[in-house]
């Protein structure tokens, strides 16, 4: 196994903890498994396909995603367990997306100008997504998920020692993951 881990940046770790994110690991983004099958699942297995401006086909190609991760030396892989019932999931995810964007902003203002957040769920900022980047009402806050960027989150989570399972029922607890790229 490649060396996944990288030394933390203490003030960013503290910022994450202050915002309620206590389960995270500092990793090298180059070690994330990026795969075409993940993109195919987005295109042919997800309800958000072509309905969300932060999902395929409105994201870089799989090869471009791999190159993007290769440009970073550090990232924080964040585990966010959810017990929100299905009817409350969107609001739960929106809260976390807003928090993660605020963390991204604070890290940027702290001097890490290349910081980029990949939230734990497709963009939920608007109640009714415009469906394409051209008409997006929040273009400066729209971010793709790791899955939209072709990251095999299941393999990554398992290699990092985190739990992750396929949900069998809509109201089962889930293990969600976000990524904060810093440089």
C-alpha cells in the first residue's frame, strides 16, 4: 500500500474539530483511488445525474480528476456519520455543505490559497438546482463530491480504517465522507 498519510497542519485540524468534525485523517491526495467505474455509477446509477450542476457531466474528465489530485500534497479525509432519516437528509447535508464551505474560506484566509473542498453530498445549496453550471445561482459555492471527481470512496475509506457499508434501507445510518484539499 502506498503511503497514504501526511503530517497534519495543526490549526486546520483544530478548525475542523471546532466545527464538529472529530473523525478525520490527513492523507496524500495522490493516493486516492480514482476510477472510471465511479464515474459510470454517477452517470448511470444516481438520481442527481444531469440534474445537479456539481455532478457529471459538469465535472472534469476522470483523467483530469486524477491530475487534479496529483497537484496536491495534503488533504483531510473527513468521516461524517449520519443518522438523519431520508426525509431530513437534504437539510442535514445542506448544513454540512455550508459548514465545509466556511471551513474552506477560513483556510483560504489563513494563507492556503489553493484550498478546495469536496463536500459529503451533491450540492444542496438551492432547494431547486438549476441543473447546469451556466444557470447556477451559487457558482462560487458549488463544489463536486469526491464521487463526482471519480474517487472510489469505498476503497479509500476502508484503506483508512473507516466504516462504510451499502445501505439496505432508506433510514439506515450512513457513513459520509468529505475531503479538504490544502496547499
